């Protein structure tokens, strides 16, 4: 049997700093496949830092404004590093810079043909391998944030990856096409979870979202409902993201 090679990291792009947050883009190479990634950390970091993995939505990329702003919020306010990788047909994995509603539609069409779950889980696990080896990262304090597409890939990752100790999921349901894998994997999720859902979500029915939450195997789990449709996370919902994850990663 051929032994799998450890993933490699290529810090092949210049870092940037803004208001005390350093952003460094890099590539994780696993079995010859390149995974575009980014790491945010404090400019003046002291000691190993907790790490928040961010699974971006289907209309975004790893470095989209909403993702970068969320990462900066955790870095500045809590001294928590953050990292993200591009989705299967997102960001640096494509050459046209597509984002927004058109990117969201492209993702939905891809998902109905091939979910790419196994590939994304492997990409994330290789990224965790790389980051956990870094001196500035506390490998015992890694959490996950990802709603919508971030749940589609985050839930199977958490089910397979014991290094994740807390997660925020939501805005996805078992009744959505090709979501049987999430229903099967949900019982294997054991870490504390806050599940967020939107009451009038136009893509994911209430029943399907509640069913996915109910299937989670965590003994500590909470479901919180917010009014509105499938819109960006902001306001009270975003405050809840910060409060839930920061408190547990900083314990």
C-alpha cells in the first residue's frame, strides 16, 4: 500500500496588513492538488492562538469582503487566528473572478450534479494538518464557522475530524437536493454546536433545517431562529456567532 504524503504549504504570495490584522495567502498541496487558502492573524501575536476555520458561502470566496471582515473581527477582538479555503469552483480555483448571485447559481448547478463533499473534506483536513503544525497555532483549540455552503462542507468535515472542538452551522436542510450525506453524517458530530436558521429562507425549508439540527449527535447543541430570508449573516445573528465561538475557543 502506498503511504499518503503529508500536505505541503507554499507561502507564495506577499502578506498584507490592515489595522493590526495580517493576511497571508498560501497554497496547500495534497497529492499534487493545489488548495488555495488564506490565514489571518494578529500583527503582534503572543503565544499559540486558537484557530477559527471559516467555510464561506456559495456566492463568496475565501477572501471575499464578508469573510475577511468576519476573520478580522475575531483577530482584533479576541486574538483568534482565522483561515479559509476556496470552495470547489470558487475564488482562485477558477479564472474569471465570478462572485455574487451568478456564483451562487453556479454552485447550485454544480451541487446537483456532484457535491464534491469528499474532495472538500480532504482539502480542509490537509489545511488543518498544515496549520496545526505552525508554532503560532494552538492545535487543541480549533473551531468551525460556516452556514449555507459552509454547512454543506463543514458538517461532513466535523463528523470526520476530531480536532474541531466547537462549531457554528446552519441555513441548510436535509430536504435540499443531494443532502443525504449530511443527514448520514450528522449523528457523528459530537462537539458543541450552535445551529442558526432563517424563518423565511427561500432555499431551505424550516422542516429540513430542523431535521438536520435534530440529527446532530452533539449533547450540547442549540438552534436559534432569525427572521428573514437566505441573506448574509449580520446584526444580532453575527453577534451570536462571535459570542458563541469566541467564548469556547478562548476557554
